[in-house]
C-alpha cells in the first residue's frame, strides 16, 4: 500500500490527466504514437478481490501514472503545429533553464552543456518521451530535467576532487540542494538505488551538509 499511496499523492492517473487536460483517450494515444507525449512513469497491474453479502468479486485493472507536470505539456502539444515545433519548445526551455542556473552560480565543465549540447538535448528528449524523467523528476518538465542533469554533473565533478575548499563545499551544497529540488522522492522500493539517495542523502551525510 505504501507504493500505491506514493503514486496517488505524487502523480496523476491517466484518467485524471485526461480529465484535467480536456484531452480524449484517442487524442492522447495519437500524441504518444507521434512521440510527442511521454510514456507513463509507472504502470500497475492490479488484481482486486472483494467479499460482501453479495458474494465474492474479482477484478483486474491496469493503471498508468503520469507526472503532474504533463498536464501543462499536453497544452504545449495542442498549441504547436508540428513535431519539430514541439521539440523546439523542449529544447528552448531546457537551454533557458541551464542559462538561468549558470546565472545563479551553478557550473559544469562537461561538453554535454557546451560543444555537444545539441546531441545531449536530443538524448534527453528520448529519455523524456520514454517516461524516464516523469519518474525521476518532480514535474517531468524541461526545467526540472535541466536542473537534475546540471546538478548531477556539478556534484560528480566536485566529488572527483581529492579535497574540497570552503568555496567548493558551498558550491557542493548548492548543487545538492538543486538536485533535491528537482528530483522526485522515488517509489519506496527504488529509493536506495536512486540518484537522490547517492547524490543527495549520502553526500549530505558524508560532507555534513545542511539540508
């Protein structure tokens, strides 16, 4: 039940997403077939059994769960006229998010965010469409994806140093806080294997960082 409670509290079921977004099931499927709408974050196969005065009842259901931010992404899909334009929205928002984080003092020497940026964003788009970021970021949207990627790069670069200065500890704290803000809590059975555990919980513990 802990898993089900987590999903109900942090995600929309497919039916909830359709109702909120005023999208039909067939429209939604067409967006997924066109690889504009991400796949579900989680899919549950439920076998239900109840017993009452009227007797035993059994039922099987399949329930899909989606990041709550996808209600706004459906609005993007509906407002754009082509696959290329939807991808451009993703790219532009991702780039602006990285630029904003740089202005806030975050940084990374990775070529992913410089010379290989176009290839990197194309790969990120693939993860987005496959539902990966709907699972591991809070909103599933480009802004959280960019924050997650930049913060992970930044944290790993700092952890590679043999010793950190006071300024680097401050930078590490900010990067960990950024990852914390963008990353999902993860389902109970996934937490010990997640990037949040390794790069937020464990880094804060090992470096005695304030949360």
